């Protein structure tokens, strides 16, 4: 499986970072001085503003939409309804999961916040005011809010727009071997079982979603500024849906204020901005507000999971089995590779050497916003890791074993890598025990357990939560995966200018992760050009190679590989040109960083800058070598990468209020070769805060009518510096054997690994009450109710 390639210098010294290591972020001077250029900073001449009228109810037949008064508003330039879009064949758009989603409702509304009409006006305020002048008549229908009731006989059919759809079923999918797993369960000494819910949460990026469409009718060109994590994929899909030829569409993603999966999909607002621009002949900007973002623009998770583990009495885990009910909302708009309707959930086998495993997932429609996006995770890995790590703790409680020791006993051993898990994934590399031991040493695990025992004697509630995760990131090999038919490779283009400065153009799109720094570092490592002499260009389809964009921590595994290989092509070409310049044979030259020199006489050589000038100058070039120092690569990774980590969290629970205080958190991560350790740590800090948020406070709930209860930051709580501890981080380095520089993704590891650590800590604190499981978020009200043995409040 691993590709043949030259030895990687980073692999010979895995602990060495890449290209000057911990360098300051090149993008920060503009961000910290307020000179970033986000979508809402862009003002085009003659630009109009759009606003969306949204449904106040979760399920209703649309009787009529009267726009007369809105159109009469002096500042309104256009009002678009579903009926208008039907005429253009644009009322429904394909989703990333082969479903369709209403751009504007035509027949029914199917969730609260669904798009019903679009107003284009001279300014944002007028557009918003005019929404109130639209008169919509709804005929209420009973909503389906609880996914568990969605498949009941007689449940209202939400998607009656789909021919042949007679219930709310979306898909069934399974992985692993059911019969083999059942057989292991039948002979196991111990079986534990628990219902584990990963509630509906939201990526909630600091910047909400938006678009500016500028359609030029004479040449038929569309320039679309978008908050998009995947500009190239968006351009292709726009060409397919809107019928505008792809070469006449330019998608520009400016600076993006956080994506976390929220900016992968194409939302109705983007399409409506385009329609608005075509209709008015002027640029149209649409930017959603916070409530629109939380209520309608892609949720994450919403998995109801039944987990079962079979083990021996001595604590050898034999098999894991799970059935999942996946709430996909009103339209199946999840983003994941086509072949995997439940994403990479099949990594629920975790970091353990199992005899058998099986999962089955059923997706259902409900009257809630669509989404199921990979919120800071690789396509449902977060749900999988949470399930298995919670269940291992349930098993530890059943066996009265220490949860850290139980994990150590069951890890896949280093000599078993590459390891094929029981659902068919090949884990590329791993060495789990040192990471776990490091986390335990850092936190002082044995001392903490002693302290906990003493505190318990005094009636105090202290919990220690352990989690160990393996992620699968870097989607993905073309032979295994695509998104709506587009193979998941990514391109990189390297150009060395005549003066030896360089530009690298990427298909992936940073949203704050620091790509302008780290991708320059990869090139610096390979060619010896300092990072400050390298410009990183991304986010403009006219100026970058094709690729599927940034999500699922795929930038480093895929585009990072592309940059390294393109740089190596440049280096090979530089050798030929240097040989011509030095009047020697290429094979007589040796490489040191940034320079080819004559073997045996290191004083005679040519630097990359000299070679670049030679290539563009008057040097007589060898036959077949053209006059530049450029290269382009589309990288199809041979496998995914499998970063891992050991997390331990210490909490104190107030017995009077149920409030959880996170006292300490140690995170030991392994993402293979680390390019920039400072950026890696930043990614981990952010992800850990995310995890604490989901474990303790983030949650989008609904009442019985389908009213969204998490539509503002007053209700949807995200953690601040007050709720999180000082993170204590450590690392091990187990390079990926197939990645050109041995790097694995890191962006999402902490979001994936931390929720189980926090919840395991809370449940551990509550062990004196006989509690083995509680569902996230562990809010004070829920913890207090659990202590009283009362049902979980919403
Ligand atoms: O796809 P995304 O950029 O969100 O995730 P990633 O590939 O994990 O990278 C996140 C950031 O961490 C980028 O700036 C990477 O270049 C950097 N990184 C690193 O320095 N070393 C690694 N082994 C992995 C990522």
C-alpha cells in the first residue's frame, strides 16, 4: 500500500519539526491589526443586500406567499419566492449526500428557520424591514421532532416531495461482521450495554456564513465571494446546478473566521445571492445573523447510539457492537464521502485489538434543520470515538477495573501496525502505550486516584476521566472515496521566481489554521527557501489548482503531501539545470538544503536562487527541460492517516448545585511529524475548548412543536476562558509511513478526543451515586438531577 518514494529526512529524526519549526504565523500581522479581509468587509460598486424570510414553524403546508407589499417598499429591488425559482428550475438543489434540499420552500416548510422568500434591497436594513411585509399563509402539520418516533407507523411523512417516499427513512448502513460479532458476544464472560446520545451541536464559527454574487450578464461571468471551506468543489457544483459554464465561474474565499465544518456545504443563501444578482444585474451580498446560523446553517452530530462491549472477566475486550439512529433533519445534507452514509463512524472500534465488531446505522428525517456536518471531525469520527470511549469506561465500572489500566491492556500493539481493524480500515501507524503512560505521568495519575479516595471519604465529588482516541483523517484515496462523484485528491503548484522567491498555490482553504505559514514551511524544508520568501495562495479558483478543500483535518495529509511532492519535482529539475550550469552530470551532484553541489567538492555548487535565475535566464538548458522552476502535483493519498492521543481530565462537581469545574486537562497527541509545533498546540487548545463546551454546555434542543431552543448565544452556550483550565499538553511522534513528510492531521484531534475525557470524569465523580452513564451536555441541572435519581431535564 505505501508508495515508493525517496527517504524522508523528517522520518530519520521524527522529533524534528519541519522548515524552521516553531515560526510565528505569517498571517497574524494582518489579523491582529484588523487588516484581515472577511466577506462582510467586501463592498462592490452598486452592491445590493439580501435577506431571507424564514419559516416560524417546523412543519406546515405553504398555502400562499404574498410579496406585493414588500415589492412596493421604495428600497426593495426584488423579491424571490419558491414559485419564482421553480420557473428557473432552481427551487431544489442537490445536497452533498445525493438528496435534494429546498432553496426556497414551494410546497411545505420542513423545519423552523427554513428559507421561504428572499428580498434584495438597497441596504441590509431595508431588506430586513421588507421581510415583515411578506404575507405567508401556513397550514400547520404535525411535526416529527423525536428521531425515535420518526419511523413509527403513521408518523407524518416529511419528505412527501420525493417520489416513492412513504416514511421518514433515509438510509440503512452497516460495517463489520454481524454474525462473527454475535458469536463473540454469545461466548463472552461479560457484556455491557448502554444508550449513548451525542446531542445536536453546532460548529458556531465566529464569522457566520455569507456570499456576494456578482453576475456579469454580457460575458455571462459569475464572481462569487463565499465563506467556503471548499471553493473548487463549490464552483463545480454551481456549474452543475446553475448551468453557468465552470470556466465562467470564479469562487473567491477571502479570510474566513472559522469554519469547523460549517462552511463546507452550499447553503440556500449562496444560491439566492446568485439569483438576486442575475435578477437585478447588480452584485448582491447576503450575510446571515447569529440566529440564522445556529438555527438553519448545518448542525452536527445528533446520533442516538446503543453501544455494547463483550469482554473476558480479566478485562480483555473481545468485540464491540452498536446500532445507531441518526437524526438527519429535514434534508439529508450531511457532508461525507459518497460510499459512507455514516461517514467514518466505522472507526468505533477505537484503539483496541478486537476479535469482531459490527455497527448498523439508520438515518431518519425529522422536522429539524439539515446538516450532520463534520464539525471539527472527520465525518462522524467524533461520534464513534465518544461511543467507544464511553463504553470502555462502562466496562471498567462493571469489572471494577481502573479505566486507564483497562485501556493499556487492550491497545493495538506497535508491532501490529499497519493494523486492519474489524471494519476494514488500515491504521497506518501507532504506538499507543507511550502516549498513555506520558499522559498518566504528566497528570500524576496514581496520586490523583489516592486524592480522589480521600475526598470521597469526605463526601467530595472529584472525577478523573480518561480517553484514548484514534482518528482517521486525510480523506482520501480516490479508489476509496469521493464527494458527489469528485475524487478526494488535492493539487499544489510551486513556482520559484527568477530571484529565488517562491509561490505555492493550494486547493485547500485555511479558516484560521495557519496554512500560509505551515505550507510555506513544507516548501522551506524541501527547497531551503526561507518561509518568509514564500507566498501561499489559496481561496481563489482562478489562481489555484483544483481540489476538494479543507475539512476533516485533510489539508496536511492531502495538500501537505502535494506540496512536498511538487517541491521534490522542482528539486529534481533544479538538479538538471544545476548540472548544465556547472557543466557536470546530474548524478555527480549532491543536495544540501537549498543547494546542489558537486560531490567531492562542496565549494562548487548552485543555490536554488541561482538555479532559478539560470532557468529563467540564458543558461543552455538540457534537452527536454523548459525554462522555469515550476511544478504541479495532484496528490492522491495512498491511505488515510491515523493520529491518536491520550487525554486525562480532572473535574470537581459541586454536590449542592451539580456544577462541574474542570480542574486539569492533560492532552498527549501524536500527529506524526509536526510541521509547526506552536500551530499544532494552538489547534489542540482550540479543540479541547470545543470538547469541554460540548461535554458541559453546548446543545441545540427542540420543544414538542419543533421550535429550536438553541438559536442564540444566550441559549447555545460556548465556553469562554473562564470555563476552561490551563491546558497541559505533551506529544509523541509516530510518523505516517505513507505521507511524504510523515505528517498526520491534527486540526480536529482534540475536539474528537476530549468530550469522552470530560464526560468520563463527570461520571467518575458521580460513581458514589451508582451512576455509570449520563448524556452530554453535563449541565448543572442534569448533573444535579442525576444525583437525585431524577429524569434528565432538557
Ligand atoms: O485541514 P486542516 O488544516 O483543518 O487540518 P490539519 O491538516 O490538521 O492542519 C491544521 C494546522 O496544523 C495546519 O496549519 C497544519 O499545517 C498544522 N499541522 C502541523 O503543523 N503539523 C501536523 N502534523 C499537522 C498539522
